[in-house]
């Protein structure tokens, strides 16, 4: 199967039962994609699939031939989301760091898509991202800061 991961083409042989999270972590060495609940409920394994947020722990890799995947490592290589990185740091929107890759990708997708109108909508659109440390207010503050500063992610 052929995948474009973070802008790099990969040809990977996968079993029909292989999950995308396993391919990313164990075959391609991209360990920034975390796995927690293994049911798609926590958001730790979130990646962008053709630009859309998807839980990689519930996605069969075999179904993705020819797709483009962006992981947290892919965003780290680009300056496109510097404002969001700065807002996460300044607002303390990360603590233990386990949920941070998925949370950051969810926020980046939110800012790259149709912009939320208010804090309530930010909160609603981050549903599915679990964080036991921050209480979400700092994450919502970070996204709100980026939007208030002109919205460049």
C-alpha cells in the first residue's frame, strides 16, 4: 500500500487487520501518535487524513492506499502553526503531554477549516479529545488567542 505521510511517500506492506496507529508507530517510527483507549474515544491517536481529523487507532491501514496522512511530526516540521504552538505554551495548554499531539492536531484542523464563532463552538468541535490535566479551558484559551490575533494558525 502507498501512503504519503508528512509529505514523504511510503510503500508499506500491511495485513488486512493492521491499524493505522500501529503502522505509523511501529512500521514508520512516528511515535508522536499516541494510543490510549484503542477505541477512538480519547483522541490521543488523532491524525489528519487528507486534511481531516481521524482517529488512527480505529482506522484500518489497508483502506488508505493513496491517502495523505499528517501526524504531529509533520506539523512540527512546518512553521505554519507557530501561532498555535506559541498559544499552547503561553496558555499552559499542555501538561503531561500525552494528549498533546492529538489535541494539537485537532486544534490545527479546527483553525484550518471553518472558523469557530465562539468559545462554545471551539469546545463542541474539540469533543472527542480527552485531557485529564488541563481541564480544557487552557486549550480553548489558546485557540481563542490565535483567532483574536487574526486567526493565522
